[in-house]
C-alpha cells in the first residue's frame, strides 16, 4: 500500500541545470531518515519549468537511487491528457510504483471532463494512479461523486487531497469507497487530523527538511499514538506555516539551502523569498531544531 509520509521532492538546480549530485545525495538522505516514499517531478519539484527530458530524467534518478527501498510516486500530471499519458507511460517504464496526476489546470474542465481525463490515462497505462486534487492551483475541484466513480477503475489507487477539507476521508469511506483506496493529505498542518478521520498519510512539503520527524509522526498515527503524533505536529507547525509564507516551493527551497541540501536556485517565474521571509524561515527551522 502507498501509505505513510511521502516527500514531495524539490529539484536542486546549479547554473540553470538539474544538480544531479545534490539530488542523489538528497534522495539518499531522505531514505536514511526513514521516509516511506518519494514524489519526484511534482509541483514542489518545479515541474512546470522542467523540460520533458528533465522531467523524465528526475524520475529516472529517483527510481534508481531508491532501488526499491521506498515507494516512488512520480508526478506525471498535465493539463494535456496526451502529455499526461506520455509522462505516466515513462514513469511506468522506468519502474515507479505509482503516478501522482493533478487535476488539469487552466483549461478548467467540468466533472465529466475530469473523469474522462483520468480514465484515458488509466486505460493507456498499467500503473497505480493517485488522483491529485489541488483547486488552489488548478482552479477545478474533484468532487466526491467523481472520485467515487473513478475509484471503480482498477488502477485508480488513491487520492491526494490538498483542499484542507477534513470531512473528505470519512465521507468517502462512509459512501463506500473501495477498501484499498488510499487517501493521502496534501496539507502538512492538518495531516494528523486527516489520518484520524480515515487517511493513510501525507505527501509533504515539510518532509523535504524534516523527513525523520514527518515519518515518525505518521508512524505514531498508525500505531494509535495520536498524543505523540500531535506533539510532533506541534513541534513542526511553525515550519508547516512558513513553508507557505510565499508561493511554494520558494520557501522550502530556501530552507533546504540553509541545511546545505542544495542551493536556493529557482527557475523563473519563481524567485527566492523576500529578505523578511528568509528570516522567518530560518527562525522556524531553528525553533524546530532542524538547523
């Protein structure tokens, strides 16, 4: 099962190119810290500004470094169905354990269009698919009726929900979602509550800089130790908050630079955080004992 703490990996850059050396050491460190899974080439990995070749290259690297030690869910979403099929097919070919596919952005499909988009990818590939509902970025909201309908397709394995709607996990369970359908939070600051209500983990931005704590938090949830889980969540809450003080992944990329993971280099139109927010990011990391 695709369950636990999955890191939505940043993509290190150096001189405008993917920094292979930093990425390799970063992925290895993530695994050593105890993460349950990795998500390369997603939004946090600046996928909108990766070329197709770079997008596939980053997934290839992650799968090779992971070498089966943890699950790899490759980000393969697009607002073009044919492009999403192409990238999902590549992820399948190189051995990813699943594909995270965001709802199409900008073209704003209706619910039937969303269903047909995901169904087309499902029918053209043979890899578990995690639906990614993120209306804050894509404008469209994948409704419960559509999720339930998609879940009837055998390779639709789960949902990453970044709405912050804590009623969703229990609602889908109550409405008869299949037992092996995995519900992952896309919001670090409510991940424990999400698990309490029927979720099975989180695809996390904070886990880029606090992988061990994030993994321990979810393990505590699964063991029924919600007191410990909330203690870890409270320790990390200032970090969760500051990770979105500006458009993600600007804050987490800068935070990673403070921890000597990689440079803070971004690709336009994203830029480094303001000096004021850089101070806030450093203070949050210090407060959580991360630097």
